[in-house]
């Protein structure tokens, strides 16, 4: 109870401080939102680098990322970008490995005091064939969090309580498994979190290209309007 009350007080303080300022934005994501030199913490694994990697991506400058374009266009400022390449929302990673250290659940506590949060995930849960689990919103145990639906519910339940007064959006990648898409939209609706479903994103090696990054920025900006 004391921790919960402290969280409310901190969130209220952050909201008060931000009222007279330009909106700040935090990102909780996976490889799609990484970029060298713009990560918190700096030890997070990356996909996008300052010089890029020839043949893997044509994104070589931070201004080409979807989030930098969006923030610049909206006149906002970056608070925290806590993205981690390969991260799953649940604790189950590729080949059934333990991904709890990089999971969204572990990193959701480190987003600063933003006015807006974009959660861009579920891609690796889909690609890794993480177990889906059942829809469950109460009495969740750690063992439940190895499956996608309970982990997704836990994340949104905690974040909507912790980041009081913060606009929270979930960006849903295209090309994911139908049961992942259905689960994300159902759980977002349960917690009143707007789900922005992306379509037709251009990619290289499964990741947004320069063209794809602009498409994401455009589609998110359109959804915000």
C-alpha cells in the first residue's frame, strides 16, 4: 500500500511539473524503437546504429526513426526511450528462453515522468511463438507472466495506475499472428488504452526501413488527430 501511494504521489508531482512545459514522451519498445546513443539504459541491445549496417537497414540517422519524426512534428520532447532489441512482453523469449530481464514487464518501471507513453511491442512475442495463455485480469502470479495475455494485462494494469494522467498508446505492428492482434486489441480495450494498428509498413530484414519509419510516424500522427 505504501509503495502504491508513493507511486501516486510521484505521478501527481510529475503531472503538475509537466503542465507548464512542452509535452514529454517516453517509449517502451523493442528493436523497432532503438537507436544508438538514445537509449535508457545505455546497455540495452540495439538494432539501429548511428552508421547503420549495410545490407541490414538503410536507417542511419536518429532523425529517420519513427519516434524522432513524430516528436519533432508534434513539437514534443523526448523523456526516456527504454527500448530493447528482441524484447518480449511476456517472460518467454526465442526457443523458450528466459527473457524476463529484457521483457516489457521488467522495463516498464523505468520511463521517467512523461506526458505521453508509446508502447510498441508484441512483435517478438509473435515471432518467438510465445504461449498465448488465457485472458486473465486478476490474481496474476509470476508463473502466469510467461504467457502473453496475462503478461500484457499485467503491463497495462500496472502502467495505467502508475502513470496517472499520462496518455498511453499501444502501437501494434502489422504482419503479426492473428491471436496476438486479437489479444492486444482486447486487452487494450479492457484498460482503456488506445491501440494504433499499423498497416503496410515497408521493412528490411523484418524491421522498418527509412520509408517504413516515415509510414509509422505518419500513421501514428494521423491516429492522434
